[in-house]
C-alpha cells in the first residue's frame, strides 16, 4: 500500500515537473527515499547542505563532464600541469595553509580521496621521516578511541602499534602513554582531533609534556582531524588545529564532512621538511618526484574545493561553524531539560546519550555505541549544518 502511494506521489510530481525522473524506476524510488531520510540524518558527520548545484551546472554546460581529468603528479610545484586541475589544488592548499598554522614557505599538501587517505599519508610520511632520520622504524602510539582507519593503516604498513587507553570521555591518558613508551625506538604519535563516537580531542599539551621527558627520542606527530579539522579553524578554538601552536608535523581532514563536498575527499598538509625527507621515486613522465602514495588522483574534488572557497569562503564557513557549536549546546541543554542522560566533550559538535528506542535510532540514523562508564547502550548525534534548532526540537519531542 505504502509503495503504491509512494509511486502515485512520485508520478504526480514528475508529471507536474517538480522532479525530473531518470527513467529508471529503481533509481527514482531510491532518490526519493534518500531525500526523505536526509531530513533526519543526524548520526553521521556529513554536511547535508552541499552548495555545489551551480558547480554542476558549470561542469555540464562547459562540457567538462565529457573530459577525462586526472591529477597524477605533484600540485605543489612552481608550474603545475595544465592538463589537470593541480593549479586549483595548489590554491586550495594555499588557502588552508594559514588555517592549520603552517608557514607558506614550509608546507606541502594535496587534496586527498578521504580522511583515511590523509591518515595514510600521515602515517606513511611519519614512518619514513623517522626511519630516514634514525635508521629505525617507529612505534605508533594511538588511543583506543581513535578512528579505526589509523589501526588498519598501521596494519597495512606493517608498523608496530601501541594502543593507549583513553579516559571515559575518550582522551588518551598521558600516564598510560608514559607507561607504554619504548624510548629505544622513534615515536609516531597519532593524535585524535575528535574521536569518532565521543568527539574527544587528545590533550596534545599533556601528551607532548610526556614526550618532552625523552629528548633522545625522535618524534613525529600526525593529527587525525577528519571532522573537527573542518570547523575548528573557523571558531575561537582555532589554536587547537594550528601546527604552530600544537607542534604537529601533519594533519588530515575530510572534505565531505564540514566542507560539504558531496562525495569522499579530504586534505593532507605537512611541513616541507617532512615532504623533503620522503623516499624519492623520480618519475620522468610526471611533473616531479612522486612522493605521495597514489599515482592517479581525483581532479574534480580539488575543483569543488576551490569552488566552495570562492562561493562559501571564510566568512560563511565561520558562520556555519559557530552555528553548529551553538546548536550542539542547544541539543545538550534540551536533552538535559527532559532528564535524558547525555555527554559532550569540550569543542565538540557530537553529543552522546542514552540510546533511545530502535525506531528513533532508525528514523534519525543515529550512530550506536556502547560504554559501561555511561550505563551501556549509547547513541550519538553529530550536529552538522543541517541539524537546526527546529529539527532538534522535533527530535526531543519524539524522545519524550
Ligand atoms: C576521527 C576520524 N578519523 C578518520 C575518519 C575517516 O575519514 P573518511 O571517512 O574521510 O575516510 C573518520 C570518519 O568518520 C573519523 O571520524
């Protein structure tokens, strides 16, 4: 019955020109299901208000949709390859360089395929940098609440990992790092800048203080800032993601989370010193030394990033970032008002709380977690641009 009704509505909408069908019923049905679900997409860190409609209009109207684009090669040269979008990619990296506290004369970066791709570069560059300095492979230290991609990538790169216990709110415990440190080997620190479920930020100052006790040890610090690295530079907490302030060598950020790129992408930035200390593979048919992991790289995502920098830019991203922080505080306040147990880390746009009934979890696409410290079954909401106060009110009403 529901399906018949749905098809009837879809038919009427198509007839009156309100929506353009693809001619494939399965695809049209899925599109409508998705658009409805998008309204209550609360559990995952994706900005559902992508502002790329005019990009696609430009893309199709100029015939670029019929062109094969590939960014194989290094965008950070003086003369990026014209038959790619590397010149735009370079401008994207230059826009973000000061926002992550790098100096324009001491930075290297690329638009990546995802946050995971950025972490892959951070771990790979870190391990090479330390090996080339000391002749020893490092041990990777990462908290047990960090995103699983970091552990997976260490596995892939055959690196020894020590998982450091985190406190109940999800931050790596400095005393546990101290106990685990093997000072005979270099240390590759992966700091979580917004752990996936609880939104915890590792206390880099406290952890660095532990490392400072061992000046004989070579250290590399990579920051996994997949989500938080998007909005923090546009808030009063910008120092948290500044290499100058926090002394990290590299950082990875997702493009499809805060920035609203409509499919996976990301940013990776590191110091030029780190880049220069990577292994050389001179590839004469490309424009330079290929130090990055991938040969072919997406050339459309850098264009989308560049487009959004022109169109949305610093001021509007600042407005959005501060709006998200305000709505996160609102969600926490409203949950507290109705007596629903909830928790939030400082600087975080993620609120985790006692898990509601399965129908609510399903309707709002809530991500699920489990932790005995907080009574067992949990769920979380990540307050992105589309999670407005009005939608939060609707959610709270349903909870009640
Ligand atoms: C903290 C953190 N790191 C890394 C990732 C992986 O990023 P991506 O999905 O862009 O590969 C995520 C994804 O949610 C994340 O939350």
